[in-house]
């Protein structure tokens, strides 16, 4: 089994330039960073014309399927029967996207097969990380 999950999704831009309302995006999960997920948007969908990647907690994405969560740069909430809203806040502005809830659930199910929720800490090598920090400090 791979240590990385990449799950393509179709995101519907709600607050964006009218040039593209649906864009391909991807959700990513890596066993080496077990608490985090990433959502990547391709260059044509961004104002800067470069790929943009947002990193946020898997717990935030999971909780956002059933209730409104987040107070910072990323916020997630259910929308209707089969959509989930993700808001990405940056100094340049806010992007709001809708993703089918079923797609997010399939992604989260795959992440839970790789690293079950509540067992993320078992993936961390704290001794190695501490040794790296100490080495850099000397």
C-alpha cells in the first residue's frame, strides 16, 4: 500500500472570476504528515497563474462534513444534501468552492485505511525529529 493518497475531485468555484466555474482539484494525504491533508488547485484556476496548495487538518475536513468548522484561513461546512463548502481565506481574497460530499468521504475513508483516526501519533518518529532539531541547533 502506498504511503500517499491523491484523490482528484471536481471543485465548483463560487467566489471566483467567471472564466472557470468548475475546476479539477486534488486532495492529498501523506502518512509521513498524518494529521494534515492538502488541497491543490491547478494554475489556470488561480489569480496568480500558479498551482496553489492549501494544507489543513484532516480533523477539520472530517468535522466540516457535519457542522461548520474553522476560524482561520480554512473553513469547512456542509451545504445541502450532497455538497461541502470549503473557504480559503488569504490576503488577496477569499475563494469558496463546493465539492461533492461523497468525494470527500471516499477520500477520508482511504486516509483512515492508511492511518486510522486517533492513531496518527504512531506514524511520527519523534526521536528522529528531535535529533534533527538538535543537530541543526549545534
